[in-house]
C-alpha cells in the first residue's frame, strides 16, 4: 500500500488502505508543507492524548503534540525539528526519539518518529509522512540491559581485582627471613620471560608463586594456564598439552589446539612436572627448543611463545637422582629456581597467615570473627603442618564454619591437630632447654634475657602485634612490657 500525493489531497492507492492505516500498530500522521495536519490516526491519539478534531486542519503546532521539556535520547536526526519545535521539511528520511506527555493521562511516553518526505512537482517536500512507534517498552529494556551490563562490568572488574589480589605478589603473606630471598626472586623473575622451576612440598603455595610471577607488571600479561601433570592420564597428556586432529585416536571427534597454543603469549604452569611420562618429557623438550608444537596426528607445526613455570614436590637435589625428570629437560626448565620452605620451618609466619585467612573467612561466611583465642593459636603454632599452608587454610576454614562464637576457640580446631600437639609438642617446653654443653654455658642474666626475649616475641606473635593483649598473655603491666621491649631492642 502506498500513499499517493497530489498538490491538494492525499488518496489511498489500494482498496481498504484507510482501514489498514487506522489499524496499524504504529501511529501515522501527515503534515503538508503549510503546516496543516492532513492525516492523524487513532493510534496517534492513544499515544498523545490529543483528539483527531483538535489536530486536523491548520493553525495547529506540532510541538504541542510531539514536544515536551524532557531530555531527548538517541537523537540521530538532522533538520527534523526547527528551534520552535515544528517539523522542518527535509528531503531525506530521518528519525528522532522524543518524550511526549499524554494530554489525557499526563503519563510520559517515549516515542520513535520516522519522517518520510514526499516530494512535490517542484522537487521540494510537499508532505511529511511520520510513523510514530511507542518506544517506552524498548527504552525500559534498554535501560535494564544497560543496568545489567554495568553490573556485569562491575562484577568482572571485581573478579579481576580479586584475581590480582589473590594471586598477586602482595597476597603472599610472610615475614620470615627465609622468604625474603623468595620475594626478591619473584620480583626478578617477573622482569623476564625465562623458564622457572619451583621446588616445595605440597601445600607450600607453588601455584600462588607462579601466578605472582606471571601477574608481575613487567611480565606482559597474557593467559595463564595451569596443568596438574599428575592428574592427566598418561595416554592423554600429550594431546592435552599439544593438541590433536580429528580422528587421531579413539574419541578424537574434533580438532583440539591444546593447552600450549591456548597459552600463547602467556604462561603455562606445569605442576608436578616430575610425574610427566618420560616420553612426553622428550616432546616437551622439543617444544622448548623449537618453540613449535605439533598436534597428535598432524604433520603441521604451530609457533608458540609460552613461558613455562614448572613445579615439583621433589627436592631439587633428588630430581635427577631419582630419574623422574630428564637431565636435559631439567636444565631447560631450571633457568630460574625457587625453593619454598615448609611451614614448619617458618613458624613465625603462622600468626600472620591465620589473620590473613580469618579475614578471608569473614568475607566467605559473611560473619563476624574477631580473632582467635591464645590457646588455639598456640596449638596452631606448634603443629608441624605436613600439608603446609593449604592445610592451615583448611583448618581455619573448618574452624570458622563450625565456630559458635565470634572467636576461634580450641574446641573449633581439628582434633587430629590438637591431639598431635598435646602428645608430641607440649607448648613452650621446646623453647626452654637446659644446655648441658659446657662450651655453650651463659650467665644467669644472659639466660634470663634470652628467655624474656623469646616469651615477648611469642606473645606479640600470638596477639597479632597487639601490645595490650601481649601484656595480658604475659600477665604483666603494659608499661612494664614497653620498658622490656625497649631494653631488649624489640620494635
């Protein structure tokens, strides 16, 4: 159906076209060059609240219907509305989004108007046919989508911040002197793309160290892919690392590019590298040398730029002796080596780690945990932690989950930990020894000062550095504690 225009009137070309126009879901109005509204459908009345008899004919300003003081959105039109708010006749199709106030209901609606010029014999627009669409629902959806997008963006940024916080250098908690060299090595390793070999018992935080190296600002970013070599079946580890082509083996129903290509321009963390089959180690060596990977079943190789961060719980001196790791691969991976001490060798870090994990548990369980009782901290301090930091974190999480008060108490700790310490490591007994070696005999004053120094340091550790609580643990006045700390040179 088309509108046919002469200089005086608009007629409908197709039969029943007037009925079709009236029943259209969109409003339609037509304005002649002299400003006369010659067509105004019922749908326009529903949207604006202006009756047809009030609009048709001359002397009516369109701005009274399609204008208000609301801010216009999504304006993509040029030369549609003149400054007075009237329709400006233009030769091109244009669109505008505006707000209208319904005369009958005083309700606000957003509408989209598309202006179609109909040219007269002189080549100038004789009429403007305007299609009016109710955009209120669309605007609402767009705002909801925008709000949801903003919320998702905030969540993404929060997750990114959490990722960098959790796996960043600042999240590695330690004040032990044995870890200071590790911190220095992490910072140095982050400035290069050299391969790194990390040694440490299970639970010492090898992956955390690897991520901290990768997340170093100087490393350049890129993906970080973690692989537990011990968890992958021997017959699948090669295809997982290097990829495969369709049909290369049973169940290979599609091509797979593999983890090395997925980690291109980034880093791959090969945990428990000594558990990798020797045959796969030989192929890994070739990848390191050639910087290319060849998927299983393929004749084509692909360039890769991947930094390898490997880890093992086997001591460095034992790696080659046991024959678990190829000599040539070891030397390729151990360009930079880091050795993480077990938690039992850095006991002074335990109070700080406990506070760190308690802070995390407060967020996880959304509950108030004010701290940990001294007797519970003493047990944690004297336990040997065969599972290292991971075991400590799990113990704190379990205690926080079942605790009935706002403090972690002795009863909240795992029974095996409490029993072990009571049976094997009585609190403080190991710290006070009778030295029988005549070459090591100290004066009574020196011995007393030594014991006082250890007791005060221990109290400060157990109290998280709070001097008032430390004084309470030692059962001495706070001023006396300050004087002794000053005389013993304790900061």
